[in-house]
């Protein structure tokens, strides 16, 4: 899924007044910095130019806009770069933008500092001049300040890069819907035209009959090859091998259709399985493990968001998965959420090797017992994210959580499950989530942070709400009221 090789451009600001010797030094240092940063960042940082004029900046922005491999630009002003020369370029920039406020030298050299040194090392006020024009243009941007060799700076740049890759994936997102969403459900609805305008997503429907036709064309050899993958990746804990082979047939057909149409995510619903024996369970789970996004009950928004957050994760396919809040453990002092779904939770969340099991599914149009992966989720810090349509704008809600080993074995619950403590606590977190309008479907991620999602929301120009350990319902209500006013003015 992460076939494209993304890179980022390093654009350094200066001006002609310094003369050729200083500008040569600036260029050499900038190339050195880009090369060293490329060795520690998740994507290459390519030094492009020391920009000294309006024309140079405008031209490099045009190039960036039309280079599909360029996922964003990082700027830095080594010397003083008058910001009026940046207006035309920045006003037309269509790629994510990060301002690295740094300097080449770590410290002030007591014996060496003179006016020549001062003329060459002017990032302290060069970056402030540069920052003003982005503020004046009211541009969405990320500002990262600190010494360019520091690990903290590397982490923040890396996080921003991953968010920018999420923005690039979003702009190319195509979602394949098999049938419509679940009947009468409100939160899985949404304005697909506005979503394409704002987020770039192309969301269209294919008939379940098209999928059945594709399934009928799958060969035994293709099924055997995928069965070998299943055997290598999972423990087979059922004697019903035919049910597993049927899931393999479904997976192969879904993947063929998505790849043929260039789709990175899909949705379906248990209410529309005409011509199919089983709801795709194992099939959907294994596709998510390969980086595809999925949304149950026709939830195309969470399907696309899953694919995007997977691309933002470790090595372009992190531990992010479609999730649903199912039920709560409300014992005082031991309050937890139990997340699961009927069948479809990605094995990237698993603490141990998942098992393939077959069981009756008492909902939907299943003729036979579907095969699915069963496992417990990993322990660790994570987030859950929900994208909702507020009518006229999109709102991204992110909540900090801590995943725990399930406090009970639940031997009669034959599905993948994750248990977590919601921030700031379960009941307050539920109140805040409901107040913000958060959906029951989310993407749960161990790899993507709330700050990355904030950056992504800023890049996509959508509202962002973050529920943390410090959030209270009162503060959140005030925040939502003010944001509602602000977004109505946009």
C-alpha cells in the first residue's frame, strides 16, 4: 500500500546582499544539514535551494505543488530573508509546510564571534521575519524550534513528516463501498462531495453482485497461496477449513477489485451480503494487515481514516485499526472500555499470535459460520480517533487512552478485543466524547499520536478536538462553543 516513495524539500531563505562567499557557505551548510537529517528522519529531506528572490521562491513552490513525490516543504532562514519575497510563493503553496526555527551552530563561540559571524548566522531574527509572513497569510503550518541535531527536534520533524504523508495519501484516497451504510444510522452518513473537496477522498459504490462475480472467478491455486499466508501468520484453531477458504476467496476478490480501481479502503454491511455465504471477517482483517482501510456497516469515513493512519504509522503501515466501543466495565476504581467488532479488527493490534476460529454470527445474512481472527490487544498508550460530519465542516475527535491486558478472559466472546482506560477517566471521557459528537466507530492506533492527528487536521483544514487527561466537560463545552463560532466565520 505504501508503494510511493515520498520525500520532503528543504528550502532555505537568504538574500543577495550578503555576497557570494556567504551564500556559498549557506548553501553548503544547508546541504549538509539535509543530508544528516535524512539519515535520522523517516523520509528523505532533499536540499533544493537557497532562495534569494521572489522569483526563486515562487518557482520552487510551483515545482513542489506538481511533484507527486514531494509530500511537503521544510523551510529555514539561515540568514535574514525579507519575508515580502515569500508572499507570492507561500500564497500558492499547496503542500504541507513546516518552519524549522534552528541555527547551524549549537552555541555562541566566545572567541570567534565578530561581525562576520553575526552576518552569517542570523537565523534568530531571520526565522522571526519568516514566521511573520506565514502568520500574516494565516497559513496552516508547523513550527519546530530547537537545535537541528537534537533528538527532540528529530522526533517532532518525523511526526510532522508522517502527518504530511497522511495528507498526501488523503488527497489520493479512493474508497470502495459494497452496498450502502447500515439502515437508519446517522453518524456513518456524510457529504461525499464536500469530503472530496476538503479531504480529496473519492467515495463510490460497487454492487455486492460485482463482488460475488469476482469471487466466482477466483481459482483454487489463488486460494491455496493465500491459505499458506494464513498458516504462516496465524494459528489455525478450527477444523472448518472450508470456511477459511471461503474467506480467502472473499479477500482475493475484494483486493482485486480495489487494486483495479486504485482504492485504498473499503466498507460493507452485514445487511447486504446478497449471494455471499459469510460476512468477510478474516478477509477484512488480513486486508487491513496489508495496509488497506476498512469500515464496518458502510462507514466509509472510518475506512478512509484507517488507511490514512496506517500510512502515517511505523514503516508506512502501523498498528492502527478499525474499532468500535462495545461495552463498559463500570466497577468503581476499575473502569474500562471494551472495544471489538463483530469480526473485523486488524491483527496489527494483537499482543500475541492471532487464532483463526469459526463461530456462529447471530446478526446479518450469514448462511454459514464466518471465520475470523481472535486475539487480545497489546498493552500501551494509544489514541482513538473519530471523523464526523458536522454539516458544513468536518470534525476530528481524538482521545488519549491507555490499553491494558483485558482484566478477564471472556472465553465465550469469539472476537478480537481490546480493553483500555479512557482519559481523563471512563465516565468523564464518555461525557466529553458524547458532547463532541464522537462516533461509536473509531480508529485505534498505537503508532499515531494526537499531535500528528492535530497536524493532519491542520493540513486538511478541518476542526480538531483533543480529549486528554486534563479535559473536563465544562472546558470542552466552552471550547466547542468557541470553535463553532470560529468555523461558522470561515
